[in-house]
């Protein structure tokens, strides 16, 4: 806090921050509160604390996890697998692309970089129908089942997440001294050795930030899996499984909200653990860029 700043302005900022925090946290608090209630208590007073109990929460969790319509563990496993594979490929190929674009000062590299930037502006809703049409055309030449699978959706996430990954990593790489790469080349390192032995270890802070940001998006995403996987009864991510569960249990709000709670808790825990790394990586990337 700036000591010379007037007290009234400090209080105003503090009040505004509290209002924004309440606004952002209220939906999660509502889900958490009602996950500790029975359906009758939720219907009677969805905002109040009456009817909450830890025992009811445990019962709701047990009923949801063991419910054959929700299939929590398979959906959790597929969400984890898709997220990990997508993040690994985005970190690897995104950092390689950002390095090549940054170090090659040509018109082609600049054009490719601006294409990445332009793709960040276009929302998914604009391209989702052309994407599905393209996948259908590709399905004429290869097995369409492969596209509506873990491989297909990981491929799609790499495409949609690549732009932001390259943008953030490119800004960080600009601040890495080129002398380090020249010294490695003089010592006999090939370009791939320069990248993996010199550049890639230096990217750890910003890669951590990009991985967490992409991870929260991929884990919580509903639209892309629902569009690509379609009616696939085997491969379902948690958001898709929760939506299907809502259709089966429209009136049992305690189970519906508990299922939603189970879907969002992993990312909340991850964010709380890694929030310092996120901020440090964003600051370093911004300063060096």
C-alpha cells in the first residue's frame, strides 16, 4: 500500500475488492452450501445455511461417486488423461514454436506469430461448426472413431491452446540472452541440444504458468468435448458427465450440486497450491517481453 495515498481512497479500493470477491465466490459458495443439504432443504431455502451437515455431505458424495448414471471415476480418469496429454504437448511444442519464431527474424516467422495472435481473438463459438465439418471431411479418409476419442480431443486442444502458449512463451524468450545459445553452439551443441539443454530449463517458471492456465481451461471445458465426443458413451470428461447426470436427476439437487462440486474441486486445489507460480510466471513473462 502506498503510504501517501489518502485513507478514503484505500478504504474505497478495499470495499470494491471485497464486493468483487463476494461476486466471484458466491456461485461456488452456493454449490458448497447446498452440497451439504438434502433436496428438501435446498428447495426450502437454497441460500440459507439451514439443514447443512457434514454427514449429509458425506452421504451425497457417496451417492454420487457410486451412482452408475454419473460414472465419476471413468469420467475423472478421462479428464485427467486428456488434460495431462494436452498440457504436455502444449508445453513441448508451444515452447519449441515460440523459440523458433523468436530467434528467426524473418518475414515468415513474423507472419506466423501474428497468425497465432490473431487466432486468440477468434472465439471458439465462431469456429466450432467449421471445426466439426472439417472433422467430418477428415473422417472420409481416416477412421472417424479416432477423431471422437482421446487422441482427437487432445489434438483439438493443442490447436486451440497453442496460440496463448506461444504468445506468453515468446515474450519470455525475448528476454533470454542470445549469448547463451551462441556459447552452446560454439561448444558443439546442435540446435535441438541448445533448446533442450539451455533454453527449455530456463522456461520452467513461465511453462508452469501456461500449464496451470491451460489446465484450468481444459479441465473445466464443456463445449469442445460435447461437440467432438458427441454421443460417445465411453469417453466422457467430467463436465460432460455432470451435464448428462443433470438430465437424469433433475429433481435431486443435492446430487447434482455435489457432482458439480466434485468436478471443480481439483482445479481449485491446484490453483490454491500454484497461485504464486502463476503470478511469478506472468510477471516474468511481461517484464522480459
